C-alpha cells in the first residue's frame, strides 16, 4: 500500500524545504504561523489543511496538485529560481514573492 495523502503532503513539504534550502522557521514566517505549528504538521501531530496546502504551494510557486502528488512531483515542479544553490549562503537567497488573491 502506498503513502496516505497526509504522508505525501508531509514528505512533499520536507522535500521542498530541502530543495529550497529553507528551514521550518522560514516557511512558518512565510505562512504567517509559528515554527512550532509547522513542526506539529510535519511530525503528524497536526494535519496540513487544504488552506495550508494552498499557501505552501503558492510559497514555492507550484500548483497545489503537485504538492498533493508527493515529494517527487513537488520538487520537480519547483521553479529554478526557488532552488537552493550549493555553496551560496542562505542570507543571499531571493525571498519568495507570494501573491494572494482577495
């Protein structure tokens, strides 16, 4: 049996964090939540809501369906500009631009 949807989302978020070179704290700041909330979602103590998934996908510049598909699809969809560059310090990364519709 394959991964559950919750496991796929947690794995995809972990893969995106790694691929983008971000910490849970940086993701939490972008989502407007605490690092502890991201940690609980990543550990499975709390679930990522659909609204959370939309916000994570927007933060990384991918479609929410790619996030829900799991880590491989999510990281393949990650735009090159959002990928970490080996050897480049974190402080020189370009911040993500999030456009939120009203």
